[in-house]
């Protein structure tokens, strides 16, 4: 547990609140329970205010891209997700929640994703059983606080038939009938094709890292807010 | 890389784990949540709960077990038994199950597979098939293939077929198991849990010909089940039966072998697994 990451001590002393977007799709409880297990205050919610106040946001997802996208729109959680990303707070898309961050998917032609990451989600290569429903070993392509302390090739659990195409956001891959994008990151927006909430201790370590990222990001935002308040005060004093 | 999953199966009756010998005699092997957490810690890749009672008054017991499991277990788990409607599936998934197993209800009304797949995705639909040999192959020796035997010649396999049974193996339904598996996949099954009724509880090994025939007919993963008594049986299931996952119950529950030993045996035989 003694992680050296910046947010670790703070996360323990003052657990960050993480909103898990509840749009009625499949098993959302696993993500909530796993986040709680690693010390976060996890809230399964569809309330835009609650989501806006959370320190970080998780977008889970299982099933078809189109159906998940539709459910997000119906619940208005697409707005909430985009607002969370725009606010610069840490964000984690899991499985179809990752895929939804892209522009589109071959699974549901004509349906626009959230477009946070440029690119398309494509069907896995033929010649292998689909869905990929198994544990697989990651190859980490870039350093990221999300994978801190996990070594070069952690094992994670995958269930999917589609995956994002490689892009500048690439963080990790796995081999399954070819190279498959397993994780991506742009600033504090993270995405995993695998299920960290279902990947045993290694997956919990990923979520613990995310909770620590949420805590340190909250700290940074608090400092920034304090600085701004101070500057505003100084400006006011000068004006007087 | 393709890896083979090792899946302990927990048969649950009124919230307690039991394992039937040919689905008749039952022995108590403990609290399902406790066992599940132990298997998670030991390196099991996934877990399957089969609620063998599944009468309506016990539904809440199962939901409660699923809730408790989801709080303590962070590997995927499937719950089967008594799933008859989309609502049944929804309740289990909302309580924390990752997949639901359907058996009798899918045979009675195959559209149920599509309905659950459309609602929650194919990845959470496990169609469980209980199959029994229709024709005993005319082979030399005992007339029943040894567990380690290679699949030999299409003439022999061609003379074999397996019939689907429902209601815990009591009712023959006249369907061919291989054809039914392929149809289930077409309808939206994301995985097939294939149990040999001839082998279940015997500790003689998987029905490898059945496993290989179904695996070849399915584009989705197939879990081999029924008959595991030794670690070599698991190896044969992967290598000869071409199973994507191997399931066992009693050898794990009664401490005959650990998950780590199972994985070691598989790895030594050249089957890729996540190390325990």
C-alpha cells in the first residue's frame, strides 16, 4: 500500500469522491465496490450536480457501443461526462466506457461517440475467438501514473470484440490476433479496454492509482484556487 | 496471446456451496462468498455460481449472495440457475454479477438469449448446455475413449452425437448439442458453458470429443465442464478439447489441488495461463 505517488497520503487522510456514472447498463456495482475497496468514496449516480462536485469521474460500460451511447444521451450523462472532462478533473473510461470516448465505432456505424479522443473503435482481427474474454498481459508503451508500481507487463481481464485504433494517446497494448489497444491517456483522461475492477489485485492497484491521481489533482486545484483568491485580494487592496 | 482460464464452479443450494455427484448426492463445502474470496486470492481467473435450487422463494438468498460476493471478489463471476427473463438477468447484474448463465429457459424460449444480449450485451450471456452421448462410439477397447485420447478420424467422431438435457440433467429435449451451441451463439451467446452429463461427478475427465466438437462449432469461448479428477484432465481439456476455459469443482473445494497447481500443470504442458 505504501505507494510513493503524490496523492497517496492525501487520498488516505481524505478520500476523494469518485462519481461512477449510472446510466442503467449492466453491472455497474463492480466498479463502485472496487473503488470503495481501494479507499475512495464511490457514488453510483446519475445526478449532474453530484457528478460536478466529485473529485473524479468513472464511465463504465458493457454491451454494445450504440446502446450505451443512446443510454448516455437519454440520461443526459453524456453532457455530464463531457463537462467533467472539460473541467480537467481525472476521468476514467472502462471497456465500452473507453470506446465511448472516441469519435465512432465500427460496432454501431453512424453513431457519434463523445469525441474526447480522436479516432475510431474497430473490430478485433479475425482468426481469434470473439469476444476476447480472458486475462491478457499488457505491454506498457508510456509512463503513466495509472500504472505506477505495476511493472512492465501486468495481467488484466478483458471482455470485448472491439478496440480503439492506435493513436497518440496510446498507453498500453496486449496481443490478441495482433496488437490491441488496451489503455489510453490524454492529460488526466484515462481509458482502459480491460476491466480494472475485475482484474484482481493488479486491477485494484490501477484503481488505487486513479484514486491517488484524484487526490493529487484535487490538491492542485485547491492550491490554484487559493492562489487566485490571494491574487484577487491583492488586486482589491491595490485598487483601494 | 490466447490464455486459458481456470474456473472453479460453486454449486449453491440455499446459500451454501454443494457439489453433486451426477447431480444427485450432495456434499456441503461451505460458504460461497468465503470460497469465492479464497479462489480470487489463490489466482482463479473467474468464478461460476450455479444456483441449483433456484426456486422463487430462494431468489433473494441468491441476490444477497451476489451482493456480498461483489463486495469481496474482484474477478469476474457468472451466476446461473433459474434465470428465465430479462428481469431475472437484470437483478443479478445489478447486484454485481458480470454474466448470467441460462440453460433450461434458453432451450424453452431461445429468443431469451437475444433479449438478454440486446439489453446487456453478448459478453454477459453464458448459455449453459448439459449434454449426454446419444450414440456410444464403436471403438476398440472399452468403447469409451480414455480422457487423454486424441480426437481420431471423422468417421468415429461422425458417428457420435450428444443430446441436450435440461432441468439439471433430467429432461432430454431432442436437440443436438453441437447444433444447439452454434444456434445459441447466433442468437447472442457470448460464451458456452458445456457440461458432459456422462462425465459430471465421475472424475474421469472431460468428454473431449464433445468439447472439441462444440469448440469447433462456436466462434465464442467454450468452457469445458464435467468430470475433472486430475490436473491432466484440465490440460487435456485445453489441448485436445480446445476449450477456452476449464471448469472444476470438487478437486478445488476439497483441497485435492490448488488453483496454482492447476495453472502450473497447464503452463508446463504449454498452455498459456495467467500465473496464480
